[in-house]
């Protein structure tokens, strides 16, 4: 039985990945913060359907010794490094802590693996935010990085660290350059879930308006459940490489709003207002991925289209309030 260790197992991606690996017959271990173990109802909520089948370990990305002892105990065959401060807006408010968590945390994980399990296959969660102000559309694995936020900068550094461990120490480290991926398990701070949760509360008469920032930003939005399958496939290849994971379709925040409100029988123009506090000091205006390499080498393709994704999230949030 293969042993997988996931950092960030309590998040959207970690929970889908854990389920996927359990289905494939893996022994799945996850790193969680001690506070999460003390408050499982809230902090381990995404794992609730299958938590009995997981092995959870308390450690912090900010403390090398804690990671070292978990990796030493688990001896993973595959290590998925998903944990990060992943909210772009917050990275502008506290760049220092974002760098500490995302850069040092990644460095600690790679170094633990190098010292303890050098043959372990490692996945690093890169991001389309690394392209930032991209000089070409669509973006591929060859597109230059031009990050526009501390978060994006931290991910470029994590990506470079991963490649360097691959080249310098001959370790199997693959990076996924994942474009935005959403689901009913998405955190409420991200724009898609913010929109669908507000739509549900507006529909029930609990709220009157939805305050948003830049409605014209465009993103390539896919379904997180599809994207975690690509992470696993990357670690089953003969050689470690980097892959863009995307749908190849881009839509604006405004289009997401329009569709989400329509699914609830409402007109977004009656409810959406713009609020300067949700604008970013530097914006990424357009992201659109070209996942041709993933299709050709991994055999990976997305299964959920934009409209289905929006409908899935709106229906989930309407059901949540009705229950
Ligand atoms: O949903 P967002 O916060 O996601 P963002 O910044 O694209 O980042 C997400 O995707 C990345 C992959 O490319 C991940 F690496 C990252 O960790 C995260 O998961 O914002 C999407 C867009 C932005 O252009 C933002 O300015 O929506 C715009 N927006 C407009 N109003 C808003 C809001 N974003 C948020 N979060 N809240 C608003 O009220």
C-alpha cells in the first residue's frame, strides 16, 4: 500500500485529494495545526465524511522540527505540499507572514524530504498567480512569470526552490501550475464562494446587496475535484515535470455574478455594488491557461464546465441555508 502525506489536508484541495487517494487505495496521512485537532467540528469540517480513514499529525509549516518528526514517522512514498497562505488579498496586508509560511514552509518540506526520504515523490502547488501580468495569452509552462502580489512572489520562489531540489539533488519534485479551481468546499473569502453564498442569503431575504471589488477581472475557473486528479497523475510519471492545469476558458467576475444570480432567479444588477475595500493594490487582469501538455502527457482533461461549476456552487449554498 502506497503512503501519501498531504500538507494542507484541511483545505478545499487537501480534502478532495485525500478522498481521491483513499479511493485509489493509499494510506493517507495529513499535517494539521494543533488548534485544528482541538476544534475538529469547525476546522476539520471538510474531512468529516472520511476522517476515520485518515492519519492526522499536528505540525506547523513554520517549525522545521515539527515537520521533520512527522516526515520521519510517516516515511511517505508521495508528499503533496498544498499548505499555504493562499488568499491573495491578505498577502498585501501581511507580506512578511505570507513569505514565512509559503517560502520557508516550502523550503522546510523539501529539506525534510531530502534528509529523510530522498526517493519520495513530491508535488508542489504552484499557481497561475505566478503569471500575474502575463505577456502572452493563453499561458503555458513556458510563459514568463510576472507576479503581482506577495502571494504570487512567494509561489514563484516556491516553484524555483522545487525546481532547484529537482536539479541539484535529483529528487522527484513536480509542480502543478493550477489556475483557479473552485467547488462547494471553497473558502468564503474567495470571490466565487463569496458570490454564491451571498446569492443564497439574498434569495432568502437575509441580505440586500453583494459588495465586490473589480468585476472585470477574468479568471480561468475549473472544478477542484478535477484538479486534484492531475496532482496525483504528475507523481506517477517517469520524470518530474511542471504542468499547467486549466480549462482553457476565461470568464469575468461579472459573468460569474450574472450566472450565479440567474440560477437563483435573480438579476445581479439589482444587488451587486462595488466597494473600494475589495480592490487590490495591483490586480491580475486576465488569466487563461493552455493545458495541452497535461492532456498529452498526463491524459488529464477537466470534466466540469464553467456553467456547471457555478450551478453546483449556487445549488449547494441554497441547500445549505434550507437545511
Ligand atoms: O477569488 P479570488 O480571491 O482568487 P485569486 O486572487 O484569483 O486567487 C486564487 O486563485 C489562484 C490561482 O490562480 C490561487 F493561487 C490563489 O491561492 C487563490 O486560490 O479573486 C479572483 C478575482 C480577483 O481578480 C479579485 O480582484 O476576483 C476579484 N474580486 C472582485 N471582488 C474579488 C472580490 N476577490 C475577492 N476575494 N473578493 C471580492 O470581493
